């Protein structure tokens, strides 16, 4: 799995995921424009319908990388290293976003909103600017809970892991009022990322043989309880990565995608501003939804 989850390899696949997300965000407004022929909108919607998988790739690979950082550092150093990279750019984004698209008429609301975002707590609200970044921040500071819970369950029995994943699928509809709609249901990828790390770094197991079993079960068993095709494919991503790794598929455009993968934060936030700027307030997409929530 080094060709997938190795440090350099993660940048490559994150670069591909970032391009996928950019294409999704660019095409999505077209799919909701009734002035365009329904045939074209339906064709493009097939692309946008799978665009969410780019985020699943990010969460899976990021969670694997977080395991390395967390295990090899104190919690303080682990968290500082992560936030040092993220905070300056994200705070600049929040200031720009609120100034241009929300307004600063209410200082109390402005302060509360900013604090909610930089702490990741906006994940548990109906307003989340560039939602993936606050969700990432939440995962950063809560990662010890994720890591040790999954590790404990995995050591007890893999049956408990399957039950955890199925349980997370079952409670997804119940969490709609409490978790930002785009983040709801995505934390399963965090669990799968942690499991991949635990199995690849456990010398008592046979990684290749056991990983196939590990990835096959989340791809099949929870699919019975999944609510959409996108969710089923998302659950199958680790299995697809395993097949790609075993097949030794050549990585085209490696330098380009590695570059994109190393600058995903800046690219993601820049496209959030750009697309929000050109999206009419009455239009629906995963970015302008923030303004709709605010009325």
C-alpha cells in the first residue's frame, strides 16, 4: 500500500482528489440552471454526483497521515504542527469571506462565527464556510478519541468495527439537525484510515492478505445499510486503492498532481471565494448554501 498511503503517494492522490473537487464545484451550478437543456444537465450531473468522493479520498488519506503524526509526537506537538500550517491561511479566508459575502454589521455574531470556525465547532451547526476545513480542525483536536477508540475495538474484535461502521450509517439521518449536512456521514472514512494504519503497522499480521479482508468487508456489508450509491462507492474506496496498489498502475502526471496535492489548502479556499463570488445568491451549490442558511 506504499504506492497509495506513502507520504509522497498521498500527495499524488490528494492532487487528483482536489482536481475532482474543483471540477465538481465548477459544473454543479450548471446542473441547477434550468436555462440549459435537461440532457446536458443530466450528463453533467453524473460527474457532480461522484464529486463528493474527492472529499472521501481526502479524509481516508488524511486520517492515515494523522496516525503517523499523532503516534510519533506528543499531543501538543502533533496539534501545533497541524494548526500552524492551517490557521494563518484559514483565518485570512474567514476574514475575506465574512467581509465580502456575509457582512460585519454584527460584531458579536462575527466573533462567534469566527471562533466556531477556527475551533471546528461549526461542523455542528447549519453554517460552515468552506466546511471541509472546520471539519478537518475538529478531526485534528479530537483525533486521540478516534484513534484509541478504533484501536481498542480492533484489538477486541473486527466484528465490533463492522458494528461501529453500520451504526454510523444508521445514525446518519438522526444527526442531520446536529452536524453540517456535507460533513454528516463522512467520519466513516476516518475510521477506515485509522484501521489501514493499524493493520499496515502491525508486524504480527500479514498486511496484504488481511488488508484485502479489511477493505472488502466495509465495501460489501455496510453497503446493505448505505443510503446512496455515492456512499457505497465511498465505502469501497479503500478496496479500490488496494487493487490499484496490487496492480501497480502507472501514475500519470505525477509532478503535476504532487504539486496540487501539496497546496490543496490554498487551492480549496481560493476556489471557495471564486465560486461564491460568481454564484448568484439564489443559486444552489455546496458553497453558496452558506448564504441560503443565513437567509
